[in-house]
């Protein structure tokens, strides 16, 4: 930091103030792109984020401005910059895991060798969401340097693991430690402000039968036939609708029977999985209740109808060796555009020359924990378009990455002064 100040003073001697600030701004822009490249070059599928975590920590250490840098039991990286005065805690959240790339032959650019071409940064995670992680990490560095940490509060930067498997589960460890007053989710938003999202649940419906030889089916109970009845009954359910978040969708995504293959055997088990998009205020009990009621109606009509309704439970191994487990129920959340803290952020960004719209995400994020479970004031803002996530030749616009980093500094100014 002292070196930075010295260079600035030397430049001030021979150049105009405007030229100096332009040069300083270019320096930060370069840092955003270089860090984004470094993160993209580290393959980091869920459970294998160790190299990306180390690259993020290495940058934080090199800055000299982070007061604390640590890795928790799941492998989340958390950097902390303390302001000189007491104030709120602002946490910037971004996941460093990515989905797999599929067939490498389909990619024009190597997904793990980031390149800039025609103003776009290509690579797996450029949009979802290593570009944003780089942008807000550099923004925190910049904010601390440019005001000498003379702000009221604390800035936290988190590189989160296992988000692609469990939205918000690994984030629980972060909020448990940090206890943030505000959270900024860096998911893609085209630099608009996102004040909510639908949540997501994975519902499992099971039917149970009695096995028998298929030459004598009357001696068994076919679990698949029972499931067909269950599926038809569930199609009659009308999920709720909310003005700002839309429909609470309930969609069948797969059906599996057992034994499989079932040559000459009446199946004794069948499992159907449903994707349910959650609206604000919905609970685990309220979401399952309509399905259970339909199943009970079938059971009253048919004594042989046996079922179970529950939420899917996921279990994965972290790169630290820890096991992460979570029930697949990730709540929705929503804040008002008129809330004072939202308006304050929007006003500051407009002062910085940006014109963000206040909208909602169409997909699920770690906000399901921060806002949906913990009730923490949460907002989303990131570079790139939402529909670029998980795509072949994924990219983020270089200009967007640089601009969103400036926006993140603006968020800090708005919330920390």
C-alpha cells in the first residue's frame, strides 16, 4: 500500500489529476481480468475447488490489505478487511465451483485456459461466476487502498464451494462466522440490482408394491401403476403464484423403477422426482401438504396404495475431506425496491454513472440461505447475462467485468461511507 501511495505521488508531480486517476483505474481493470483468468484456469468442479481457492487466497495475500484470510471446514475462502471505525458488515458472496464442461470438442476455446477475444473473456466460470468473484475481490482491494481503510464497518469477500450442488448450504458456515448485516450476491445480472428470487425444492414421491413374476402379475402389486396414478393426481395441483416472483412451478423431472432392468419381474418400487420452484413464505410443510393430501385420497380408494413423500437429500465430499450434506429445500426471498438500503445503493450507482434496474433473479442462488433462511438483507449484482451460465464457450464481456467492479466499490461506499 505504501508503494502504491509513493507511485501516485510521483505521478501527481508530472501529470494532471485526471490523467493520474485514469491510469490508476486502468491498473484496477487489469487486476480484475488477470484474477478472473487465474480463477478460470483452475478446473474447479464441485468438491474440487482447491486450486481456485488457493488462487483466490494468493491474490488476497499479495494485496496486503486483507486483515484475515481463512479457509473453513468446507473449503470456503473468506477474506476480511477491517475499517478504521465500527459499522455494518458487508459480505460479497460468489461461488468458485463450476458445472462440468461436457465434450471438450464442442468448445471453440479451451474452457480452462482463459482468453480474451473480441472484447469477451472466455472460459468455464467466466459468467458463472469466477468473473464476479474476481471483480468484487479487486473492488474490496481498491476500496481499502483508495480510502486508506477509512470507512465504518467491515468488508468480507467469500469464494464459496459446492453452490452448484447445494444453493446456500456451504454459505451457512460463512454467515455463521461472519454474521453479515448485508450480503451482495455476485451472480450474473447484467449489472442490474436483484432483490429476490424463487427458491427451489427437489421433492421425491415413492410408491411401494409387491414383487411377483410377470407371468403371474395378479400375485404382486405393480409400484409403477401406482406411480402413474400418483403422477396424474399431482398434475391436478395448482402451485401458488406471486406478482413479482411468478409461478411456484411443480414439474416432474424423472421416474425410476426397481428392480431395473426388470425382466420378468413386477416392480416393487418406483420413485418420481419433482422440481418445485418456491415463492416467499412457503415452508417445507406447506409445500408437501397438497401432495400428501392427493396421496391420502388415493390410499382411501385403494388399500394397496403405499407411498412416501419427502425432500431429496444430497451428500457430497469437500476437497478438505469434510462431508457436506443438505436437504434440497432452498427458500425464495424478496425485498422491496423502496427499502432505504436498496435505494441508497441504487442512488450511489447512479452517481457512479450507471443505471441499474431493480429486478429479480430467475434462478436460485446462495441468497436462499442468506435472505431466505437467515433473513439477512441481500442484493444481487453481477456481470454477464443469466442465460450464459453452464453454456458451451461461456464468456463474460470484459467491459462488464471492469464496470461491475466499479459498481461493487459503489456498493461499499453506499453501505460503509
